[in-house]
């Protein structure tokens, strides 16, 4: 694994400067050294890595977090922006290539399990009739995928090039994420029955119904498919928060139902009809759990593809691995 040095430099008045990353298995605080009026340090990473970071500037007792002004590569997330470093052999990001056009509309589902109306959105290829049957991807944290993972151009280019078939995408957004996405029976019923029933009465839903998400969204996806076998045909599981033991990542209230679900799923997998695409970053604290899960899924799923990269727990990494995972989920 070739290692590359990436020089990080900053010019300006400061009493200290450091690189702050957000990955448990990569140095999270790298001080810059001042020489000849410049603050600088080298970050060492594999030549196929992707790292998000910010600069921390200290002046006296005050700290300021900022993007790297010398780096034009920027990624967004629900909390703001980060600068991005790419190794020279990081899998090529697709250029601005032709992509199909999408139309988006809101749909509202009257939910019995939650009591009240739930609001989601539907992406459809522009120009196709609603009743034309297409594969359906139901994506947890759908608005975040759209806003921070380049969902529409990424999938649109993959469809235009033939890597993926034409499909529709239901963007699912939770109201109480830390409750609904932790192997919650009400959420599973809402997605597997209420959302699908609503959409099936209005659009042509084909035989392929994929459920996916990242982090807790991956947990919610697998749990819903397990709790309602036969409803879905594939899963996209990105950096799943599969908490076998408490290590501070999740509260006890969140970890307990996930552990209970995994214990049951290991005894009775219910995966023999599912195609699964799974991804995780090697810089994540979740990597060992995902590797364990990958072995279980590979032994019991109809089809399973697992991909690791030198990345963290972020939307840029999930964007870069989404098409491959989705293609795997369509394979049975």
C-alpha cells in the first residue's frame, strides 16, 4: 500500500494551527509547525485514500475552525463543510457526464403506526409515465443523500451510461431519527407497508424494491427487510451502525434494540431472497463490526458484495460507493 505525503500549509497570525479530521482510525489532531512565517505539516495517507478535514486556528485562548484556503476541494454535510484530500489513486470521481433528468415531488403518507401524516419525496426520471413499472429504491435520509451525496447527478449518470437501469427513488426522511432508525418496529411497518402501499397505488412499482441507507439508515434498512420478509428484494448498507457492544458511539437506549435485532437476525437471517451491496470506510470505528456483518451476509444472502475504501464516515464516501452498492443490490 503506497503512502503519500500531502503538505498542509497556512499563512497568517496564529499561536497554533492544527489539522482536525473526523475519523477514529486516522490521526484526529495533527499540529502544524511554524517555519519562516508559514505553518505546515505533512499528512501521510494511502494513495487511494479520501480524507475530510478542517484547520483549527488558535489565537490566545480562542479557537477558530476553518476550511483550508489553499484547497479548492470541499464536501458538504448536514453540519457544514470540510476540505477534502484525495490520494492520487483514489477511484476516479466521474466527470460532469451526461445524466438523465429527474423530476421531484412530495408525497404524503397517512401513517397509522406513527399517528399523523408523514412527508417524503419521490424522484422519477423525467418524461416517463407514472404507471410505467420501474425498480424502486427507498432511501433512508433521502434528503441528505440528495443534498450532500450528489444523488441525482450520480445516479442519473449511471443510468445514462447503462450501469444502472431506469428507476425511481423514494427519499425517506425521519421525524425522530435516533428512535425510528434503531431497529424500530413502527418504522419498519411504515416503510414496508404504508409507504409502499401509498406509492403502489400511484405509480408503477416493479418487481425490484431496494431499501438502503447509511449509518443508522443501514440498520433501519436491514431491520425493515428482516421484519417484513419478501417485501424487498435488495439492500444497500453503507457504514452500518451495527452496535454489538457499547463503546460510546451510541447511547444505551439506541444500542440495545440494535443488539437485540442483530442477535435475532444471526439466528434467523431471512436473507436468501436479497441482493445486498455493503460498503464501509477503513478509517471508521465501525469497520470491524461491518467486516463481521459482511461475513454473515455473504454466507446467507442471495447475492452479496462488500467494498472497503480508505475513507471516513461521511457523505462523500457514501456518494462514491453508492452506484456499485446499488448495482449489487439489484443482483440476485
